[in-house]
C-alpha cells in the first residue's frame, strides 16, 4: 500500500 506522501511526490514529479 502506497503512502499519501509517496503518491503526492510521484504526482508532483510527473505533474511537472
């Protein structure tokens, strides 16, 4: 299970 922190981090990287 992924942590919200990890998800936000990934989304921030791909969202950039």
